[in-house]
C-alpha cells in the first residue's frame, strides 16, 4: 500500500466521505445485513447536509495517494460516531491507523474510555483491538431492524 496520511477532513472531502460510506455498507456490510437493511442504513446519506456533521465533529480521514481510504469521527471525547474503511482498502492497516489516531485524540481530551455502537461487520475488528461488548442493540431504520453492539475500550 502507498504511504497513508491521516488528517482532518475538509469540506472538499465530503463527497468522498459520502461515497465511501455508501460503498462500505453496500459492499462490505452486506455480508452481515440484508440488502433492505443496508438500504435503510444508508438512506440518511441521501439527504442534503448529511455530511455537514463531519465538519462540526472531530473527523479524520486516512488518505492514500489523495484517495480517501477510510474515515472516523468523534461525537464527543468518549463517543466514536462513524468508522468506515473503503472496500478497496480493507485489511491493509487503514482501520488500525484511524483507530489509533481516534484513541490518541480522545486521550488528549482527557477521556479514559471510548464507546461506540459497532456493526456486526466491524465487531471482530474492534474485538481484536481490545474493545469489549457492553450490550446488543436493535436499531429501527424505517421498517428495518438492524442489530449492532455497544462496545467500549477503557485505558488507565
């Protein structure tokens, strides 16, 4: 893989974030969710302004030769909101690099843990990174129910 740069996202990155999100759910999460569930999951990204939240939260992207390979954001110092890796960059260290940067940012803000609602697809990755399951959730999106797991990583 080419050299990876982790940096804050800018307004110019928002179309790539939307596209990456859609492809990640439609091409990767489809292994664990039905097509109807994936469509319900991504329906919000079709709304104008969906990506704007990434400009008001701490959001970083992993870039390989100027291509967005993944992104993640903190909703608060202890709450990881979004965490997605492009289908073409799976299992190449992008997720680990993003998570390390997110943890470093949370720690710099005084957090002693991070928590997030993790998809069935991403759960094995987070378990390998030392995250522990807190509870299973059923999330309603339109007429679909999606299962995810609230997970937490604590440090001393």
